[in-house]
C-alpha cells in the first residue's frame, strides 16, 4: 500500500510538472481535477483485498512448492516475453469480469460504481479507487492464478518476470487513469514499449470508459468495445 501511495504521488507530481511546462495537457482541460491525494478508498481496498493472494500463497503446501520451483533469471528477453503474454492474458481476464460488473446492474450499483465516481476529473489517484471485491476479482485473483499456473502447470516461475508483470500492470493502469493526452515518448516509457502494438489502449482509451461506460471495457488493448 505504501509503495502504491508513493508511486501514485510521484507519477502525479511528474505529470503535473510536465503540464506546467506545457509538455502535456489534460484530456479535458475544462474539467478540473478534484482529487489530489492518495485516497482513503484505495488504502481500504489494499488492506481488505491483498490478503486474498497471501491466503493462497502462504498455504504451506503452495508456499513450499513455489519456493522449490522459483527460478530467478534476470533474462531481459524472457521477462519481456512473459510480460507480454501476461498482459494479453490479464486483458482477457479483466475484460470478462469488468463486462459483468457493467452488465449485471446490482453488481454495478453495489461494487463497480465506486470506481466510476471518477469521471472527467480523473487522475492517477483514481487508479485503485475501487471496491475491495473488484480488486480481488480483477487484479489479485489474476496474480494468484499466475503463481499457481507457474507452480502447478508450467513447473517453474521466474520471480523477476512476475514482479515485472505487476509493475507493468500498475504502470499501464496508471496511464489509463492519468487524464492526460500523452505524447508517444511518454506512452513508450509508461507502457515499456507495448504502446507500439496495434490496438493497444492509450491514456484516452480508459478515460473515455469513465465518461461513457459502454466503451472500452478492456484495460491494455482496445480490441473490444
Ligand atoms: Zn478506471
Ligand atoms: Zn467500468
């Protein structure tokens, strides 16, 4: 949680600094930002939902298998490939669950509406501003599944690649919530180059979803409405 608060604060300050120098501009400059600090809802969400992964990972049988099968290799090509496959898999996971949070009206009213309090005033502090149930369903369950896949299906897992995937997910998620029109060089930094892929989501893609929830229900790509 402290890492998330620090990263969001640093990212927000950097983007604000670039805006003040005329390098970037808000997607909707006429709509002022209304949230300028790490949110209580984000803290609550981390505290009440991250235990889900720990509960699975800390099970003695799972933990001993994970430790035995961990193969830390700082191989840039392997890490890049794993991140790309992970991003595509997470996008499908995210899209399927996110769509249900919109299609099933009571789920939207009780769960997903928390995240959609952020509209045109969106900034990076809205990234993890969500209901804890949503965080478990769309993010932490994927992290747990990825670890279990490595331990029980593949037979090994690379802690470097796993950490890189989490960092990339957080970075691209912040990009989708920053509220800025991003030049290519900035998108390249934030997406680690994935922004060059045809059909990839840009800062505007998820911003549009916050303005019109019928649009862009995936996270990293714009392959589905
Ligand atoms: Zn969002
Ligand atoms: Zn939504």
